[in-house]
C-alpha cells in the first residue's frame, strides 16, 4: 500500500499549514509507515493517508511524486 505522509520538518515548532510537506511511502500498514518515518527522520507527522486507485494515479502525475525509501 502507498501512503502519503503529511509532516512538519521540525518537532519543536507549532504546525502551520504553510509549512506542511508530504512524502510518499510504501508499507504494509499505516502503523508500519508511521514507524518507518519516526525511526528515520525527525519529522512531526501530522497525518497519514492511504492512497490507491484514481487517487494514486492522480498523485503519480505530479512532478514531485517519488516514493521515499529508507535504508537500514
């Protein structure tokens, strides 16, 4: 499953919509997607959304679409 993870780059600042970023991640479950991001970044996760079907096809057309892969 592909997940879109909305996050703030810094855990110390209050979240602002203007500073929200997103990354795309492949993981078996939302819980595992969250665990991967938390283990490999200092991002403040706001929301994780599963994307598939037409939504995934739309997101893949965006120039910034890239699956993030974390190395152990």
